[in-house]
C-alpha cells in the first residue's frame, strides 16, 4: 500500500535536454536500492520538460527518498542541467494500482 508521493518537475537548460534525460535514466539504478520507494517514474512532458513521480508507503519512506542518492545527485547536477530549481510537490495518494508483490522489476 502507498499513501505518500512526490511529483518533481524539472526544466532542462537550453541544450541540456539530452543530458537531463540521460541523468534521469541513470538515476533508476540509484533508486533501485531504496526499499521504501514502491514505484518511481521519470517522464518527459514536452521538449525540455521532465518530471519524476514516485510513491512510498508512508512519510518515513518519502523522507528517506528526499534524503537519498537521487536527490543528492540531482543537487550536484542542478546548476549544470536545470533552468531553475526542481519544483517538488508532496502529494497524498488516494488510489493506486500496483503490480502484486514479487511481480515488480
């Protein structure tokens, strides 16, 4: 069950769209080690516009993610890749459909 989530909007600097996409693809390997991150998605929402959407069982899981490796790596690369700071929205999950336990990749 998931109850908490994040929507993180990212706008690439001009000319850094491919670099930001590559960063997000590589971030998947970092989030794989986060046991409290139930689902994590990096999406492209238009030219130069990206988002990370992820969900957690509780507030403790969300806090752990915000203090984890992906957030640290994004902080280190933000000035190079982003047109502005990431827009982080903390959300409450009201309904979800997830694969059965053990069926996740």
